[in-house]
């Protein structure tokens, strides 16, 4: 058995995985001071109760910067500089440990679930914009743990909004949930709209579906920037499929169509025939991908 652990800001999702399928899943609260103790205590209890004979490994999805199982920073949890091997081997001395950041792990989970391709990217549109790149079935970590950080590609320089990272014009400033709201506010007086004074990204897409002029314009802009990002990825990593995941992707077909429309104009001729699809695994991608880090190595 392999455990896939998806650490989030408020909860830790724990999946027991056998033969690439999640057979049991649990959630425990994320407590900053006892995070890894809580996880290991839970696992030991589970192993004892279920009389599990052997553990092949424990994989982790980390909300932050991790290189070779060393966690540099988890800003949303407030933890820094953790040697994961050391933490976990206190409780499981002979078990293989692997960790990657959560966007990478989710991309791997989506790829493993769909089974169709060995080369895939998954762009996650949520509070921020992240991306995981899987090549030949392996997550691309990068030398600084930064591979796939497409949220900070400077491709929205037309607006040059300030990003939380300190740069300007990052994709995240227009394509994250807050970015979409920012764009709609920026153009609020230019197009008729039924948007109220306060609104969310979901409201923007819901109204775009009803052909609201402002919201349709914003959807088109968001589609344009994500398509531009995919076109740049396509000439860099040249994978088969680009999954669009995260809360914002719940907009579904209209978002995928907006991206595809622009992608055809923006992409190099050799990479026009790629798949752009909504991610299918919502909450389980992290657990499955975290466990997949073990299976793959
Ligand atoms: Zn940025």
C-alpha cells in the first residue's frame, strides 16, 4: 500500500492507494505545530487497525516550495525549512518518501487517472495560477522547484497589474479568481452588465453564459491569456494534453472554448493539434498524484 498525502491550508487529505486506486480517504485538520506528527500518528493507527502488512511509500503534495524532499516554505501554513525525510523517518524508518509541490502532484494525479497520456500539463486556476508538467510520466521539478510556475509568466503586460510576487503583468493577475474580478472591475464602465457591485469570478462566468457584454468580454480576455500561456508551454515542453483545473475551471465548456478559440491563432503550426480539456479529478488528484510519486520512482 502507498499513502498519498495532500497537505492543504486547512485540511490534510490522506488517501490509501492500491494499484493506482484510492481505496480509503480521510481528512484531518492542518495544525501548524503538529502537522507531521498528526499525519504519522494517523497513518500508524490506520495501519494497525487495518492490519496492513507492508507500506511501499508515502508521497506528499506540498503547498509551497519543495526540492528533493526538503520543504523550503509553506507560506499558507507558516512553516519553513523542513527536512521531510527526517520528519517522517522518525516514525517510518524504512519507508520510501517523496514530495512535490501541489500543482505538480495534481498534474500527475490527473495524468494517472486519465491513463491516456504520459506527457501532460495541468494549469490550476484558483486563488493563484499554478501548473504541473509531467514528462514521460515523471513530474518536472526544476532546479529551483519552480518548473511550471506559469502564473508568473509576464504575459498580461497590457494591464501590468502588480502581482503578489513583486512582478507586474503576471498571468495570475488576470486569470486567477481574484484576477478575473480585477479585470471585470477594470472594464466595468466600458460595457453594459448585470454584475452587481460586489461579485465573484463565478458570477462573471455565469453571466458570460447569458451573453452579458462585460462578462463575455472578460471571459474572452481570460481565454486569450491562458491560450497564450499554453502556446508558450507548447513550444517549450510539447505535451499531448493540457488540463485546466482548479476552482475557476468549474466554468467548464465556455472557458475551454474561449481558450481553444485563441489557441488556434496563437500557437505555432506544429503544435495546433493538442488537447485542451477540463480536469476530471477534482478533490482526489492531489492524493492520487502524491501516491503516484512513489509508484513512478
Ligand atoms: Zn507574479
